[in-house]
C-alpha cells in the first residue's frame, strides 16, 4: 500500500455556486484535481474512486465562507503548490482560501464535528426569542451582530446533523433574508 498524505482545502462557496448540489460539487472537484494532475489516491476495489471528501456538505442554496475538502494524495506536496495548481484549473468558480497538510483522515473530521456556526439575517427581530425557545436543544449559542443579524451556533454531530433552513421553516411568519455558514467547530 502506498504512503498517503492528507490535506485540507478551505474554500468559499458563494454566488451562483451555492446552487450546485453535493454530488455535482464532488464531480467538479474531481475534474479540477484531474486537470491539475494532482497525485490523488484512489479507493481500492472494483469501482475505484478519488479519495476526495467534502467535510459536512452544505444544503443546496446555502452559502459557506469556510468549507472544507479533504484530499488524500500519494505524494507529498506543499500546500502552496496544491493551491496554485487547483486555482489555475478551477477558473474562479470557488474561492480557495488555503491548503494545509493534516495528519488526520477524513473520518476524524466527521467524528469530531460538534457544531456549525451560521450568520442569519431575519426580516423581523421578534422571531429570535421564539427560535431560542423552540429549538433550545439544537442551538448551542446565539449572538446579535447588528440589527436583525444574528450568529447561531447549531448542533452538528455525525448523529445529529441540523439543517438550519429546515429548523427555521417550521416557524410560521418567518422571513430569512440571508443564511451563511461561517465555520465548523471541532473538539
């Protein structure tokens, strides 16, 4: 078995790319990795696949400012070289922020995820107290940033993955103007 090197690619998914679903985004990253000639590791077995994993994919239609792609390579490379190669080939569809080497496989990131932080803008301020009361078991923290803008830290574990769009759609008369995942929280 070949030696494996793990990397995390941090990127932003916004604008028209927020309408690209999980599977299409995976196909996009695989195509970019092939065009960049990255030495990506493949799974073993009959139907081999690239060892690229999105860490906590976003729901369709939601923007993310700090999204993560886990890449397994067969050769060691610098994060800057990977960043340069991928940035050249992906044609500014996504903003790649950085690439860092890690000692953890993608399974570690899934197991240790505890929360996701979302910036949410409501059309009215009065709904916030109702959200806190109704979903107190799912909301770990909340902070008001400015008028009608809030930051929610929402439970997000492998056993309990919460889609904030589904949570807030259960409340009548709520108008969400903007919802963006700003980061993931690990323990």
